[in-house]
C-alpha cells in the first residue's frame, strides 16, 4: 500500500528549487535495489587541426546528463551542456562581457544557428577558443577547459557530479551524487573528421533509480504544494508554482501552475509567468476591501470597475468615485525643513538635495510635505478630473488618445479660485468623425449654463427662472403653457415650423420689449400680416413696403425718405455739349443757361437725390431727333461760382414726335456716384447734347424730375 508523509516536508533540488510537501503526500514507489553511480571519460584526440569552429556548419558541443528526466518529472534530463565559440561570432560589447554561464546566448544572430540551444533545463557552460590553433598543446587546453567548465557548473557545486583529469587528454566524470541509470553523453564535434572527434568511454554503467537506496522514499515535485525556483528559461526570474498533482489543483480548473512571478526585468505577474506590464494580474475577478466592513473596489468578470459600499453608516454618501487633483507641492527650504530635513541655505539647495534622492524616497518626501498642508491648489483653467471615452484604432504611430482618439469626455474645469475656495464648471464634450471632442454642454457654477447645438425635448420643459438662448431654439411641436407669470427673455431667434399662438383667452395684451425682427425666410414669403377675421388690414411686405386697407395716423411726425416732383420746363434752347441748367427752384421757364441773371438753383433742406427725370418737346409736331442726351445733377462749391458734378445718366431719343425721354438714376448712373446732396447745398440739374447733328433747336422743352428727400436725417 502507498506510504504517506506524516509531517510537512521541505526539499530542494537544482531543477525544482525549494519544494513544500504537506503532510499526507504519497511517496513514489521505488525498486528494491540500490542505485549505483556511473563513470564516464571524455577523450580529446592528441592533435586537433585548426578547424574546430565552423562559420557554416553546427559547431561542437558536449551534453552530460546528470539527473534522469524520470526522476525529475520534467520530460528532460538535468544536464551540463558545454559549447565552444569563437570571438568573431560576437559583437565587441558582447565579447567583452562573455561569461562561462550562458555567455554564448549573446552570439550574433547571423551565427546563432551554428550553436546548440535545444535544452530548456540545461546548465549551459560556454567557452571561447581560437579556431586557428592546432596540435597537442591545443588538445590539452581543450581537455582542461572541459574539466573546468564541469567543475564550475551548479550540478558540480551541488554535489551531483565530480570530475578529474587523467593523463593529458582525458577528463573523467563521476556521478556519486546522482546514482542511477543515465542517458549516454553526447559529444558532437561538427565537421571534424573521425580521427579528430571527441570520444566518450563508459567506464561504469549506472544502475537503478536516481539515488535510490533500499527502503528510502522519494516525493514527486508535481505533488508539492509550493515550488520556489528560478525560471529555467532565463535564470534571472523567480517563480512560485504549485505542483500539477498537488491537492486541489485539478479540482480548481486551473491550467497555469504559476502563482507568483518576479521577472528579472522588474515586472511582477500573478497567475502568469509572462507579465506584460509592471504588475500584471490574470484573474476572473479582483476585489479590494476595507477591513471589517463591506466597502471597496471590484473589477468584475466583465472587466468593469465597481465601487461598492454596503455599510449603513455611509448611507448619506453611498458608493463614491473620487477624482482628486492639486498642483502638488513645491520643494522649498520651508517645506523640506518642516518635515525635519535640512537645514538648507535656500530653495536651490533643498531642490538639489531632493533631486539626489532615489524615486521611492522622493515620493515619501512629497507625501509628507503634502500631509502637513504644503499644497499648491488648482488654478483657473485647470482640469480637476475627467472621464474619457477613447476609440482604439489599428494605428501604431502618430496616435494621440487625447485628440483624434477621444470620442467623448466629461471633465470639471476650475472657473474661479481664491484662498477661500474654488468653483468649477462641468463640461460635456463629444467628437465628430474628425478632430478632437468639442464642448456641447457646460454646467456653470454660477448657474449660467451653455448648450451648443439642437435640443429635442419629447416631454415638458419647465423654467422657474430666466432661460437665455444665445443661438436658435427650434420647437418642432407646440409650446403650450401659461406665460402670465413667466417671461421669455433674451431669445435671439424663435423658429416655428407651424403656428405660433400667444394667448387663447381673448383680450390678451402681448408685449415685445426691445428690437423685434421679422426676417424673410423664403423668396415667396416672409410678409407680416395683421388680420381681423381673416381679412388683411395691414401688411408689411418682405421687401419693405407697407400696405394698409384703412387710414394711417400718427400723433407725431412721420419721418423717412419722401418723394417730390419738380417742374423744370424751359423755353427755346439751343442744344449744346455744355451744361444747360434747368430752372429747378421754381423759376420761370425763361430762366435757363441762356439768361444772364441765372436764378436756377434749389436749396436742399435735407439730404436727397433724384430718382428719375423726363424730357419732351412740347411744341406741336416737334420731336427730339435721334439724339443722345446727358442729364446731370450738381452742387455749388461754397465761396465760388463753380459747381461739382455728383452723377449723370445717359439716354437716347428715337426721333418720334412728342417722344418722352426718361433718365432712370435708380438703375445705375453713367458718371459719378448716385449719392445724396448734403443738407444746405445749392442744387442744380442740367441737360446737354453731346452730338447736335440731328437737333438744332428746341422751342419748348418740357422737363420734370422726381426727387427723394430724407426727412428722417
């Protein structure tokens, strides 16, 4: 029947490290015969040629099995592996740091395939040789190196093997500390001829199970509850493992026997032997709790973070998630001396002292300074904290998750700060397909909130105070409510895609305070109509015209641009290419440019300008011929007898009797600029005929002008 341990046992070996076995662990059955030790000889030929190392073929190595894989339950023998290298296969840096303990793994990649790397648990022992050396002295040197590499191995130091030199060319290996059947030694010498190859002589065959002594018992490492060992793959990392046949391992459903792993790179892994970050944990669920109460932090099975609080004492706060921010603390003479450091001559000396400390000590100093109140508070514009949503992409470069990758963010930004406290705004931002997230909603500490974009409300909207709309508020449905005691103020634009009804009780008085704009929104609409029972009584059209079906009265003056018609007819004139002035100011028709005493100007009371002028030969049967005419208006230059042209308009007659020729200034002028004459100016209108070939005299020229005057100026 099986034999079980009665106490907790601790064992060690070079492969499995420190092993802990609980009481009740079953011993492995063994044979009844004691194991015997093997003895081998490695023989070097007296003359080695200068071709021991090759640049094209696999190079020599020797594999010495020390502990059988059956005793280790690892699938591979514990071995000493001796490899021979040449310095030309290493960089200068790696050649300088070459050591016998696995130094060959730093060989240049172009030469790595020439060297043996097939063992996982092997104790690699490497040496550099000069491949051009040959002869008996070189053979003795190679024998001595093999001996020294064996005696420098961990298996030798732990007493599993011993070695000695026999004659000039033989190195003997004794396995007194690792008795039992062993696999044969492999001596591979690459491309060397048979006469130059290493040879192995078996002096004594080992028998029995590893180090078996009758009535002794052994434990399988797979049954150990805990193994603490160096990682056999790199030798620089420490691994805590559980035996795969230990109690409870199979029932746990685990597939990885690693419990805790300390990588030589400084990374730590829990339940993984390949940590990808400084602290990498592979668990389905993780939980952090405060001792004695059910409150803490959990990462659930879906990978989501939960803050939980199941304590009635904190019912007023519940579970919280805190985003704490300050500008930290400054390293100064005062702050460092306040925690017992120094004394320092000034702030610079205190900062130099801080910079000379290790990072862990720097963190401790900063925390102590903060604890006693040396804190730089946040300033206006600082972000106190944010929750950000980032969409990952396949890009591996040029990717910034604070700009192009950020699709949404909620953040608190300091809006005001003083010694007695700070205030902050809560900002909600989202991003379009291009660019970073942009602010859409701001909750202001002073209750002046901001919303950018459209807002669709399917339910009710209640405003107990003033609602300010800096943009457009669009309501696709009805606005219903009693606004008797509630004001709508500071609305730049109300757009209604339907009826806008104000009041429904009759006799309502609606007051619009401030500027009121009626904006045309389409080419065929935009008029403002005032109706009674469907009949339009007053219309303000989108092009500025006002039409009323009744009287228009005003208790005061009505100002604006008004029209005035002026008779400018003149008696017989002779057409000329010089200005002929009309009697614009109400003079007789004889007072024109041919009269010596000219009194033909008009004084402008308010600014104005002509809109149209019309001329016509009024004598029966006369016409104006096929003639070009220029009609102009001028102002007199103060203090002189000269006048200045403001604008002129051209027109042509066709020679028809009694034909009227019109000068329409509203369609653009041909000379000057269609500007108002200023108030108080002496105003003239004139006619001239650039080409008199078809017209020699006009008996009576009827002329009328239509002016507009700005009585609101």
